[in-house]
């Protein structure tokens, strides 16, 4: 059974803290993605990666960075968390190609106080 | 990627067919239509995709109009577990990025 796991389902952090969100996939997928989801705004792409050590900015990269040192792991980093980064964060992975459906993890609900 | 327009919400009686429309009037010839859904507290789940022809799998059917400017996702016998937000997406066949809109919130009524 295909699986994308995220390190935490719920996380509470203070303003200014450095936050790491981890995502691991066991499908040997080349592509990995980080989204955030907010009420009324749908899913918005933050960053994505086509390969190890490669990263591309999505639609809303400001305030975030990513790291992909191994194929199966894609980390989202909030260098200095702010209250407007309170959100649901979703990780996804896919194989390259025409019919590359994305498989999503369960999400991490981050609250920054 | 082309923009899509979906109704904000829809209701459907349990056991009936749920027909979810999507307009994508600016779709280009090599863009595919994809459908995902998101059940509460879960990540999105792929349902089906198509280019020109109608498609069917174990979850749903996808009907694409001849001019490709709109499509309909059909859940043939809706159950309470089909209550979710359904996203219609159009994307290039070689573009891995998927742009999610706001989707349609489908309520299945007992």
C-alpha cells in the first residue's frame, strides 16, 4: 500500500521559532510537494522538488525553505514562524510522467501562537 | 494551467448518482482534466483523469464534452463516505505542478 507520512498531525509553536515539518514517502517517487491549505483559499503550492537536492518555488514560497537530501524525504522549514503561517500543511509525492497522480499525506495542522 | 470553475457546494441523496460539473473554457489541446477529492481531516485523493474521451474506473466516471470546455464527474451510487470537497484540475501532460482551486463541497444526505 502506497504511503506518504508526515512527522506530526498537530503541532503548536511560538512566534519566532524555527519549525521543521518532515515528509517521507515509500514509493520511490522522484517528485515531492509541499502545500498549505487554508479555509476559503484551497490548496496552495509552497515548494516542490523533482529530485534529490533540487527544489523549485511554488506559488507562495515566502517565509519557507525546503530540503531534500534523500529521495524519500522532503522537509519544509519555517525559519522564523509567524502567526500567519498557522495552517494545514500537506505533503505529496508523485512519479514523473504523463499520468502522475499525486499521493498525499494526512497533513500537519500547525498553530503558531 | 487553465482555470476551472466549480459550484461551491452541492447536495445529493444517498444512493443516487452525484454529478459534479466543472467548466474549463480556456483549456488547451494538450491539457488533461483531473479530479481529486478531500475527505475531512485527510489529504486529497486522486479519483480519475481524462483528455478527450469519457473515462470510468472503480470510483467514478468522467464525462468530457466534445469541445472540452466542461466536464462532469459522476459518482454512480453516492454513499455517506463520499461527502468531501471535490477538485477539478486541468494540467499540462508534462507539467507536474497541480493547481488546486476551491473545489465543490459535496454533501451526501441520508
